């Protein structure tokens, strides 16, 4: 059999498996998370929409997806600031469809913390949503993912390596998540692949001012912001088309990290 035949067989196997596969995406009731869920659903995954407080948005999204394909989407609520709810989410996620094949850590708190004003409460919220919860949710689902030969994809940030002024705690948290990607890729191999996506300017934070946007774009070689579709392309590649890739950080930033 030729290498081309091997590649075709692998593609066929992935496509045939997808109708049974289940993806859990944290923080996915709205914005980027909802777009990721829709893309995975369109690719054939059954999906679990995790939310903390956006119950109405989660229900609307689940209804939309189930209207397109019956019994293909469910919602689970969990507040990552409550330690026991991480384990509960893992258990409920497996119970939804009887399996979990893909775990996407998208949930993330994001706000400035100038060091002179930083508080322990801010530390707890940023570190928990961006680092602590992903670690312990990965731990809780590691056995299930190993049984399914599944994968974990973390949403990190280009600022994990080169911090943004006044966002020290957020950048520290994303740096921890980046390090976790590499550590778990080694520890959970060979049964679970672990990779990350580091976005640049994809979807502006709420209330981002125009001057800040213009400054970012001026430092981006492609001279434009990316789209959610760019992020989706990276996600689907790592989830569905990269069975021999693990421990990698895929940067999707229009080349901005080259300018630092």
C-alpha cells in the first residue's frame, strides 16, 4: 500500500468516526465559544455547551443545533470558581452522550490588573478560569479521553510569551496554560493528544477602544484582524486532521508575534 493510500484510509477513518464523536467546549454559550461549537457540530461532532451564567444563550444555541440534527447538542452548567463543579462537569459531560472525545478549554476571564491595584480576588478569578480549571477538568476527563484516543485543545494567547502591559495576572495565567499544554502532551501520551491555539487579534474584547485596535493592526504584518473562521480552521485541523501532532502551540495572529 502506498503512502497516499495510507493517507486516504486515515481520512476515511476520521470521517467515519466523527458522527459518534463528542466535543465539550468550555465557555461556549456565546461569542467565540459558540462559533467553535457550531463549527464542530457542522463537522459531525455531537457537542456539549458549557456555561456559567449565560443559561439563555446556551439553551438557544442547543435548540438551534438540535433543530439541525436531533439529539446532537446538550448544555451543562458549571462555575469553575467552585472546586466541586469541575468534577461534576466532567461526570455530566460523559453522561450526556456516553463519551467525550475532544475537550476544548475556551472559558477565560480577561480584564486588566495593574500591579498597584491587583487583588487576590482578581488573581483567583483569572488563574482559576485560565489555568486551574483546565488542569483539573483535564485530569477528570483524562481516562475517558484515553479510552477514546481523544485530544485536548487549549485556547492560550500570544501574550502568554510576551505580556501585555497592565494585564500581568491574565498573562501569567495564559502562560501557565501554555506550559500545561506541553506538560500534558508528554504525560498523557500516547493515548491523548494535547495542543493549543494562540490567537492574536481575532475578536476584539468588549469595550476595546479604536486607538488600541489601530495600534495592534499597525504591528501585524498582514495588516488586518483575523476572523473567527481563522480560529475555527486551526481548531478543526488540530481536532480532525492532525493525528500525529501533539505538544504544539499553533499561533493564529497574522504574524503579529514576529513584530515584537
